[in-house]
C-alpha cells in the first residue's frame, strides 16, 4: 500500500521524491527548476555586466576583453569551491539514503571547516598573484590593468563563496534545491541592480562590475550562514563537530581524521579537474587573444549567450548527483541507473530545442553588445553557429559528469574535464592553427565542436567502469563508535 505523501514531513517528501516516486522525470524537473532559474539569473546578470561594460566610450571590445580574460582565473578558484558542493551532495546524500542523519551532520560540519580554511587561503593566493597570471595570458595595457583590478576585487569574496558552496551541497544532498537558489538569486538580483550604478553612475568601469558582485554576495551571506547552522529541516552544521567530534573521541587516533580525508579525496579530483580546465581556458584565452581583442570579445559574448541554454542541463547534472547519491546509499542501484538514462534523454531534448531556438537569434542577440564593432559581431555569430550545432553533445558530457560525481567517482570527472581541454581541444587548436593559418579564428570554433564530440566517447568508456556502489560504507570501528554514542546518554543528541 502506497504511503500518503501529504502526511509526510518536508524532509520525508523530498526523500520519497528521490528514492521512491515512480515518476522520475517529475522529480528531476521539480528539483532542477530552481537551479535552472538561478543559472538563468546568473547569466542575465553576466550579460548586464557585459552590456554596461561594452558601453564604456571608445573601449567597448577592450573592456569586454578585460572581463573575459579574468574568467579562467576566477573560475579556477571558484571551481575548487564547487568541489565542496559536489562532495556534500554525494557523501551526505549517501548517508541520508542509508538513513544515517547523524553521520550526515558530522560530514556537513567537517565540510564547513574545509570551506572556511580553503576560502581564506585561496583568496590570499588570488589577490597576490592576479597581475602575474593575467599578464601571463597575454593581456597588456588597458586590458591588463582593468582585468587585474577586477580579479583582486573578486578574490575578496572567495571565503563567502566557499562557505556557500558547502551550504549548497549540504542542502542539495537532502533534495532542497530551493533554499540555496532563493539566497543566491537574491544576491544576483542585487548584483544586477548595483552593476549599472557601479559601472556607469559612479564611473568605476570594469572594476564596478566586480564591486557589484562582491557587495551583492556579501549582503545575502548571513542568511546562508544562519540556515547552515539553524535550519529546521534538512542537514545542518553542528558547531561542536567542526573542530572536534563526539564520534571521533571513541575512535583510535589514526581514524580521527577519516571524515576529513574522505571529503578531501572526493573534493580533490572534481575540484582540481575543473581548476585545471579553468587554467586551460586561461591558455586558450591567450591563444584567442593572439587573434585580436575582437575575437576575445566574440568568445566572451557568445559564451554567455549560449549559457542561457547550457545552464539548464548543468542543473540537471547537479540533481542527477543527488539522485544517484541517495539511491546508492539506499542500496538501490537500479533506480540510480534509471535516473541516469532519463536525465540523458531529457537533457538532450533540452539542448536540441535550445539550439534550434538560438541559431536564428544569434545575430540580433549579439548585436545588443557588439553593434558598434562589426568585426567582433561577425566573429560572435560564427562562434555561436559552430557551438550550437554540437550543443546536444554537452548534454551527454554533463550527464556523465553528474553520474561520476553522484557515485563519488570524481576521479573520472577529473579525467573527463582534463582530457576535453588539455588532451583534445588545446593541442588541436595549436595543430590546426599551424596547418590552416588562412582560416583564422574559425579554427578555434571548429576544434571546440570536435572536442565535444570526442569527449562523449571518452565519457562512455569511463561510464562502463562505474559500479554504482556506496562509497561511505561504515567500517567496523565507526559502527562501534556509533553504538557507544547510542548507549552514552551524554552523546544522545550529538
């Protein structure tokens, strides 16, 4: 007899949706929809920044290029934080699937500690090395000066972003995709309002876009912190578990750091895979810059327009991780595999429809930002044509990424991300550029399409090695510690 879901608590309803609801498509869409909206708002904000920066008199392409040059650097550090979200969704989700909320909270607390320390460390590194890294990518003059200023301002928000990624992973593990989006979306709305004020009204130029982002994220961060510690539903952080643990005190010394080590082992491949990819985009930016600022501007504008279609599929991949994490924790691998297949079909459908919609509109949309630069406008239309042709391949890529993350096989995420850029795209761009110099920047767009096709094959080969088994099976010593926690009255509510 099916249980009446209206009688369930909020947490139980989310768990039922992920673990038992027969309509998997419904669950995927319901949980991914908030992330899709958030990603759309983020893209809209990026385009607002790009629009007002492109209106700086006589420096449109240079100003757009300055922001584009910082993207790989900013994303290199943000990608390290994204790994925290992946680890939270996967490891905490597997404990929730196994009905072990105590251990889920223990993992959430240690995740917060890693986020806090990592955010401070990488903020310092980003600030100090910004001039060297931006200069290494080939920027000079106005582009270099503005890009460094933008990068240093954005580095100040890294501790906040790392903590927010830990919060997002903790909430997504239990199926709560709405709360993080409401907080993040509020910050994005503030960013969007502040951007034209900082860029144009106050005359801060490119740096104004960075100040708007920093202020918007800082204003909403206290809400995330409060919910991370005191939310009434889902998994929260226990302040007593951050630096020490009542569970750990029953374990031998060599086992006290097992949780931190397990989180770091899950975080590291996913984070460094994306970070190395971002560094690769820095190298690619340098190659693109050699074709002129118009080509850099085309790449920046085209990427942001295409992301309107791409972000929904990225959201589907994130939800797929939560589904797979909980279901393999509940020892239901068949449902995890079924969810992967249905995500694959749904994502390809979204990408195909989005490509068909955006192809005829790419010219008018690009002209909003580059109407005063016909060369950059023409390059943007060419770039978008090639990428949109192969956009359904990105559905395949993101589904594999979600599957690898959800099964805690983040080493495959690392291999896939690094191979796509460093193993295929960059070498082919250099090779084809030497073989066909007369084709100019079009070589870059063609190679991007080829790399997306080849990486789908690599993803399938790696997928055949996934076993859909839990990665958080509690060992004998930890079970013994848990039994002591149940028997000791002072640990009952730990």
